[in-house]
């Protein structure tokens, strides 16, 4: 099973792909590849944030690379919180690595995130990709962990809720480290909040 | 070819095969089979090839789509050289402006998506040439900007792909390259379409549009524009240029603080830009334009479902006019620039486009027909009576100067200029009714009336000048019979004089020019250039009548009937079919005795004057009556009568005012803060049993001393409640001052702030607004001045109101009102029908003046200025054509917004200039008054702003009038509750009066309760008192 088979299979929401990749010896590497590619794609799509912050060209490229890596770390947090939910609420005994691979592969549709950068079509594309990824998550979790659709749904929702909780509490120092890395690479304190970005743009270029 | 078609072919082949077998033509069958096989194979190959081509195209497009925002983003991030000069292509003028020309308007043309450099397609060049010829010399038409590049750089120069764009441009211009050339040529369109997508994008748009705004800004500055000059700007965008214009306009407005209009010709506009910030968008589209029609489909912000989008809100507020070009397409020969294609009326498409656009740019195009009233208004009804129309009073009639006085030195009728006249006139016409002695020869002439050119006046005019385009609400409201400034609809740059002259359907606004009047005369007058013109620096004062006299009504002389003639021709066309003119109009003739200044009695000349029967209101009651007026107690002290003579030389009384109300002779004097406050709160608004009576009470906020109150209480008998006290001739011959306690506090020339509140009409003929137990009433500020009235030779209050008044069915126009107009007018005044409480407040620190840098600085003047700004804004509803009563905006809220603005200005002046404070405090008396002023303003601020901070629109002075309460219902209610004290007229009046009392002000309460004749069908209703 190679990388592209997994990409195509996951994107087309094929449950068999998930089962096989979990069982595959190279599953972990393939999953990491999917994650990095999706992360890079998403980083490009979010590139406008770097532009708004007036990041210089070389730092811009570095920032994209760092963003891809940070994307993987962000994923780990999300996977961790989902794992906690699975343990606590659903009593699943599946090993963590199996969940990690499943969740990582479910990010496959996000490889198209780059198209979020398209003018005007980008916003609807981002919505479609989010829904698509969530469906991939449901298909994957159902195929590998044996949860039914509703359980999968609640697992996703609660996992997200726990992640939010962690980010605002114990995860804060880690998030701060991520932020520090991003800012250091970008060379400017990055503004990422939507309202603040709008404010910067509204102030005009020369301000 | 689709699979379905291929299947159909296969089916047909099989069918033919079977048929052939049956009929046994084997050789033919073989031949046919071969042919079918070859055809299918060919089709499949073509299909695959087509699919591949389409795939490549899509991928290329996506790739291009991802790269296309980079130019704008790089510009924003500063990736290009820091010394990048976006002003290096500032565009050119289509036609040079002659020297010494004052440019009236700047127009910037932005082309459609075919543009690759400053040279346009041939048909566009012809259009611009024709347009420049059609426009007058003082409109500058700028062309040649490249809105499809943030750097304003042509595609054909200094770029990696310049060679491709040059080729594409060549094929686009010549159409000589066949299909290949067409494909190459269309790449410019595709590239620029993607750019339009960037400009329309929520994320990239704000960045890209700022770049476009920057290039427009640079171009304007290059061509002589300067920030703050106020010259209107129009951005004319064709097709994709419409989107670019809509995106950039709000930023250009912010940068230049100028009025900006958009003209979109076949524009494809996304609708997610702040169109509320621009004056107006004219959206001009042909019926056969299939490209523009995509806009409302592909751009969600233009779907009606998203009713809160900028596009839909702008549409609802009347900011967008949709203009059809008839059977015209989007581009090429059948498009709006088509020089050959003809319309049914014989004009070419191009001719029509030039006519429509030049008409809009010059403000002479009647682009949209205004809504007509379907329900007659009070104004329509009242106009049926001839005496309510100015032409009823010939200008050549004169009066006995011993008996009558001119109401004001300069008095006349405002006449709205035509759209063609207004740019040369820059004001309105003024039919002179009264003029000072040296200008008597002007009486009867129509001369220009303009704003003074001094800086302060021009600042006021600039603040209040706005384009008027009726919102949907204004049109709906007009259909319901409310009087809106219909004649001003779709006028650009309407100034406060025009909005006053054009406020009603007819030129019947009669005004006095107060304060400064500068007479300008031209030596070499021609027929179309009047020799004289007037310049003023304040809003004219709306008045009723031309002359006034002081009389006592002796008896009814006779009842006169006259046919109402030609009453309907003057009202607007739609309502004429609904209105039925009364066949007979009656007038009561009264014998009156004039006041004799020598004897101080009503034993002067006697004459007969006419009181025409006023027209019945729609609510079933008469706005005033003369029934038993001669028996009323107030008749003993006399009436001021205002009017003019009719064609028969009979003096017609248009307005009345009871003399007793204005004399500085109070019924009662109350001294002490607490007692004064108690009176204001508990007794001032007593209406039960007071119908037909007035009350004049002086309140002194100074601390009580000894038993003075006992002496003064009821010192002067109540001349309304009790049998009237008639002053003896001996008493009247004496000077007023020694008699009256008022003389200690009020002197000739003193000014007072007026808080005006009126109540409701109850009784059998109750008005609709008074059908619920709560009656809000109405609030206004005003100013009262103590003057010596020459006919009676006594001091009296001259009261003027600054009425912040919503559009209404009576035709009352927000503005400065003389008391005799707003209250005393027998047809539209409220004296006969509503209870009114005017609180006159005199506090030297507020109503007097400080000496600052050798000039008089009066806080009251600052307030009056702010009120005049507000009433000018009200007349045109901040450009929407209408104002409506709601919790956030109404007479009380907005009058007090003016007060807030005035206090803010005073505070800013104090904070920004330490010397200013020194000037205010430079003598001990002034220092004390300054201290008092600070306490007063703080007290008022705390009362007006119970929750600590002002409403956002008050703080920012936003143009938010004209939004119907329904549109912003929840916000309106929330804003109303937050500023609740200024929501309720009576509460506001009392709260503000108390602040002044606390600082020791002297107040004078003037109460009237349905004064004039006796109408048994109505009763006064006091505004509801809300807790404290």
C-alpha cells in the first residue's frame, strides 16, 4: 500500500483504506505524510495571514514549513483529547497508535486546502473541506474502532470540546511555545485573531 | 459529446444492424458496421482529448487563481521596492480643463475586464470622447487608470508575461488572428476576471480595494483635487470596473472626506462592500445583458435572502437606483457602447448611454420616477383652501403702518431652482415680500438667496449638504400621504437652503431672514442675471403672515362664503382624484379694535378682519376655531394677529398669539429651588379644567430669603382661571418694569433657552396617537429673546423654536420656526388643539456670553448651531428623504443629541486650549460663571447619559437618520432604553430644567391649553409622567 493509494482511498471515503493502513507496517509513516501534506496545503491557504502581518519573503517560506510542523503538533493534541473521550465515554481499548493513524488519514481531504486560497471560491471550498474531513473522520473511526455513526459523531464533538478546554487551560504553555516559534520564524509578532486582522487591514497599508 | 448521446448512437447502430440482417443486405451491413465502428472510435478519441483539454484548462485556471492575489498581497506586505510609485500612471484628462475653471465634479472612468493598458478598445474610446463632449467644461473626466493591477501598471509593460499580454491585446484589438487569436485575446479577460474575484473576495478584497483606492486618490491629487475641498467625485465603472469602483469607493471616501457617487454601467458587483458609505450607486443595465444578470445569482450577498448584506441594506435605503437601458446587451455591437445598433426610438445604444450618464453626472437626469401619494395628507387637504396658499395674498396690497408692522425686515417666499438652474445659482430663489427701506424696490422681485461665503457658514453648509435619494421607506411613507421632499429626490449635493425650499410639493415656504443679510448687487445685470442677490449665514426662520397687528376682537361682523376656486390644480396629480374639494369655504369676519399705544387701551382704529374657516383635519377636528373667541378672557388683553391682505384688501388672519402669554407679567412668581422644582414637576402640566387658559409663572432658582416667597406668590392675579383681571388704564400707562417682579431678572435683549413640550388632543375628536393611555408628546429646543414690541410699547418674549421634526402629513418642515408659525398658525399651528409647556431658562453662564479673545462666546449659540445642523439633516433624512419616529431617533433624542454635541464642543474647546479657559476666567465674574457652566454641563451629561457613555452614534456623529425603526428594531429599542431620559419629551424637559434650576437659573413657564375659540369636541392631554 503506497502513499497515494491511501490519499485517494481516504479522500473517496473508502473504509477499506482505513482498515488496511492501520494494519500496514508503513501505516505510521504514510499517516505522517498525509498530515504534513495537508498541513502544508493549509499553511499556504492561510498565507494571507502572513501577508497581512507583512512577513518578509524568506521568512514567509520558513513560516509555511513551520506551520506544517505545528499542524502535526496541533493534530497530536486533538488526537489526544479524542483518545481521552474514547477511553472515558466509550470505553474503547484500541491502542493509541491505531487512533493516531486513523485520525491522521482522515485529514486526507485537507490536502486540497490550498484551494481555499482561490479568490472568492475559497470560502465555500473551506466549508466543503471541513465537512469532507469530518465525514472521513466518521468513516475512519467506524472502520477501525467499530463505533457506530452516532458514537463517532459524539466522539468528534466531545473530542473538539476537550481540545478547546485543554487549549485554554493546561495546553496554554504549549500553545505559547508554538506561538513563540511562529513569531520567531516570521520575525514579527503575528496577529492571527480575525478581528485584529480586519483592524490591521482597515488601518491601511501605510499605518 | 455526452455519454447519453453516444449511447443513443450505439442504440441506433444496433437497431440498424438488426434491420440490415433482416433484409439480408450483407455487404451493406458490413460497410455500415465499419462506418459505425470508425465513427465511435473517433468520437471516443475526441471526447478524451476534449476532457484532457478541459482538465488542463481547469488546472491552469486554478493555478492562475492561486497566483493572482499575490500581486496585491505582496504590495500590502511591502515585498516590492519601498520606493514603488503607484502614482506614476495618474491617468489623463479626456479633455483638458480650460484655465481658471472651478471644477464642479471629478469623474474617474474604470474600464471593463478587456483592459490591458491605458488605451481602451475603440468603442470605449468613442464613448469617452462623446461623453467628454456632452459634459460641461467644469466636469473633469479622468481616464487611463489600470484597476486590474494594484500597482496601476499596464499588463503590456515591465512584466514577465508582457509579451503574452501584448499579443493578446493585439488580437483583442484587431480580431485578425482567427480562433487562435481569439483564445489568446481572451486570456486578458480571464486574468482580469480573476482580479475581479480578488476584489470581490472577503479576505483579499479589503487589501486589493485599498490599492485601487490609492491609485484613484493619487490620480485625483495629480489632477488638482485636495482633501477636504468637498468637490463631489463620481467613479464610473463599466462591467468589472463597476466592481472595482464599488470596492474602492469607501476607502476613497475615507481618504478624501468627499461625497462619492458610483455609476455602474453593466457592472458586475458582488455586493459585499460598504455601499452605505457612498452617496449613491446608479446601476445602469441593458435588458439583454446576460453577463450582469450573473451578478445577482453568483454573488450570495446579492440574494434577497441575505437581507442584511451591504447590497440589500443599501437597496432598502434607496442608495441604489436601477436604470434600464432597454434592449441593450453587455458588450460589443449590441452593448451600451454600440454605435450602430439602434433602439426603437432611433437612437444608437451609444447615444443613449452618453445621454443617461451625462445626465446623471450633471444632476439633470430624472432617472427614477418618484412614488406618488395614494392617501391624501393634511397638507393636501389644507391646500384646498385658497387662504393657505401664498398667491392668495397679492404683493401689491399695503397696510396702515400705524396699525400693522412688518413681521421682519427681510421676508419672502423660497422658490426651488430647477435642476438646470441650480449649478449656476448655488442657492435658491427668494420672492421678496418685505425689504428694509433702502431696498423697497426689490419687493415683488425674485432674486437669488445664497449662503454666505465666510468659513463658518461654509463649514455648516458642507456638514449638512448631501445627495438625496429616497429610501424604500421614504417612498412607502410618501405613498401613505406623508410629505417628503419629493422634488429633491435624486438631486446631488442638496444644501440646507434647497432642502428648505424643496421640502414641500409647492414653493410655499415663507421665511424671514434673521441676523446677517448681505445684499449683493451686480452693476451689469442682464435679463437672466438678476441685479441683486442676498447672502445669509443662518437658517431662515419659517413664519406665517407678512404683517402683524395688536387687536381686541369686538364682535362677529358677518359670515362670508366663497367658492373654493382652483383649489385642486396645485396639489399633486395623484391625489387629486381622491380629494374632494369643498364647494364652499366660509370666513368669519370680525370687527376688531386696534391697540392704541398712547392710551394703552384697545380704543384705536376699528376695522373688519377676516378669519377664514380652517380646513377640517383627517381626524375630524378643526386645527383652530373662532367660536366665542370674542368672549374669551384672553381677548381682554388682546391678540396679536398675523396675516396679509387678500385681493379685496381685507386683512386675513393667518395666525394669532395671545398677548398675555408673552408679556413679562407673570401670573405667579415662585422663589426657591425646591418650590420651583415642585411646581415644575407637579403643577406645570395640570390640564384638567384648564382648557382655553394660559398660565405664566416665573420660577427663581436662587436661594430663598426670608418670607419673600409669601409676598410674591400669587402677587399677580391669574388672568385666565379667575374672572379676568383687566389692567386699569392708569396701571397700563405706567411702565411695566416697576410693576413686575420680572424686571429684576429679565431685561430687554436677554435671551433664554426654551424647552418646548406639547401634549395630545383628547376628547370626542381624540387624535389617533392619543388612543392609548400613554402619550409621549413632542420636544423641541428654542430660544426666547426679550424684545420691546413697538405696537404695545412693552417688553415681551419673542420665541423661536428649532424643531427637529420628523416628516409628517401636515407638511411641517423641520427647521427654525417663529412661534406664530409653529404654534399660532390657524391651520397648521398647535395653539388651538394641543396643550403646550414652554420653559424659558435664563442662566447667564449658558444663555449669556463669555468674552473670549475679544469675541462673544455663548454656549447657547453653540447649541443653536448644532440644532441647525440637526434640523438640516432631518429635512433630507441624511440623504434618505425621510425621518421616522422610533426609540433611537425622534424629536427628543435628536434634539438632545444636538445638546450633547454642543456640550462636547465646549468641552473640547476647553480641553484643547488652556488659553481658552484663561480667557473664560479672566475676570472674577466670568470665573464664577465658568465654574457654574462646568457644573451644569457635567450635571446634564450625567442625566442624559445615565449609563456613563453616550450612544455610539452620538459619539461619532454618524449619519444614521432615515433608517426606519423597523429596520433596526432591536438596536433601536436598546439604544432608546439606554438613553431613556431623552426618549421621553416630558422627562427630558424636566430633567434638563432641573439641572439649570440647581445652578440657580431663572425660569419662566408658559403654558397654553387649546387657546383661541372654544371647540367642545377636544380636550387637552398632558404628556404622560414617567417615574423619577
